[in-house]
C-alpha cells in the first residue's frame, strides 16, 4: 500500500508503517506548496492509496466521492501523543 503524509503530519509517523507499506511525504514528493485539492489530485495521479492528514476540516472541504485515494485524519499532530498511541495511529490509517 502506498501512503502519503501531508505537511502537517509528523514525519516520524513513517516508522509506524514503513516495514509493511511504502510511505512518502508531501515534501519528499515536491508537493509542499499544493492546496489540499491539488495534493489529493497529485497523490491520486501518482498512485497513492491513502493520504494522511491532521487537518480536521479537510474531509468537509474536499469531495472524496469517486476518488480512488482514501483520506485518513489523525486527531493531533503532537508527536508525543502520536507516539504514545501508535497502535491507534496505525488503526486509523489502515482502517478499511
């Protein structure tokens, strides 16, 4: 599975997923300056399966109908909180 981390997701989240999945970041892909809609379109066109964000409003601002890419929203971008609940992070990202 190909997973993209939005700019607002701590890059360390990669360590929770790297062993089983191909994980990249918006910055690594050169998409740091894209809008949310542009990021979704670019990620989908490049074959990413999931976009992970901490932007709580993104699901309400972007129409996901008909998109192949899935959007997963984490409850915080605090690295400490995410580390302490890394199983929850993985469950949110990989939930079908």
